[in-house]
């Protein structure tokens, strides 16, 4: 899953792809590099981020969605606002990726009305305050229970199980140690009934261990991706698509061999 941030304040891209044309060109480049899914986001959810209106978010993402209609891969929209979900789905997107885990009023109903894929993410708190004092008794168990409960709720609302993806939400209301505990115990979280999404690319959990700035976290990000794949993650959400594709090709060659 290639990341397309249409925001002026992304932690990794800044405002590099804030212009719709630049975002579309970047997205198409990610497809050429091997992205199987594109994830378009119009609102930053980095720690401390200020919320924006649905109107502003739609003004950012709808032109990009329109420009990617013939890109050849499914397009996801990263949003937690039900009104944005409905407009994006009506515009033809294939997936809704919700950092709030479809807890906003009307969010479950918005996706149940369409035959889209959904990604349910765990977050403790909200983006503006989530990193102030994350607290858990058993982070892996609690995150796993939350995701299973949200998935069950979606299924009861009419969202078929095969449409649901689960994301533990690395960096969303978790300390560095808690992030790595989740990654280490991924296989014991009880999420095997659904594909798991791993989103660790360039995040502070990588910088805290390596001491590298955001612009120099590729090696650490690739290591985390491979650790997640080895533990069962099925989708990896990344900024550096070409390098991640190469790393996964080599990992797969080791695990499954190479055709002669």
C-alpha cells in the first residue's frame, strides 16, 4: 500500500504532494514502482495534528480520487469522517481506512451501505493528544480485543468478513516500547481471521531506535516491515514502495525459493 498524503503538514512529506496534480503524479509513480493499493489521505493524523473540516478534507482528496480512476490498482481513502467516507465511496474508491476504527457516529453505516473494503485501526485517544500518556495493562491483548470487537460489530452491520482488514495502529497512542511489544506479539493477538495491515514506515518508533531523522529511516522501516511480514502481516503501508518491493522479493525468495 503506497502512501499519498494530500496534506500541508504530513510528518514525512510535509506539503510535498499537497497540490492535487503533484499527488496524482506521485501516486502513479508508486504504482509503477509496484504498489498494489494506494492510500490517499487529506488530513494529517500525526501526533499533535489539528483537525480540519470535512469540507476541506473533501476538497483535497476528491480531485486526487478523480485523477486516479484509471490507475490500475484499488484506491483507499484514509479518513474517519462519515461524510468524507460517503462522498469518497460515491466517487468510486475501493477502501476506507479509518484511524478511529469506525467509532464515529454514522461511520459503520457509511461503509455498510457500499461493497468496499474497510481497514479498522486501533488508536488510544485522538491525534492531538494520543502521545501524551499512553497507558495499557497489556497492550497487545487490549489492542487485539479492540480490533476483534470492532470487526464483529462491522460484520453484524452487514460488512462481510472478507472486506475487513485490521491495523494495530503503530504510533497511535502507544509508546515506543508498546509499539515493539505489539509487533513482537503480533501472532498472539488473535487477529488471524482477518488480513493484518502494518503501518510503521518512517515513524518515530523507527527513529527512536535508530536515532535517524524522518528522511533517513528507510533501513529501519524495511526491517520492521520484514519483521511484520514474518509474523503474518498481509498488507504493508509504506512511503518507499520500490525499496519495500525489493526487500519483499528477497524475503520471499528465501522463504519460498526462486523459480528456475
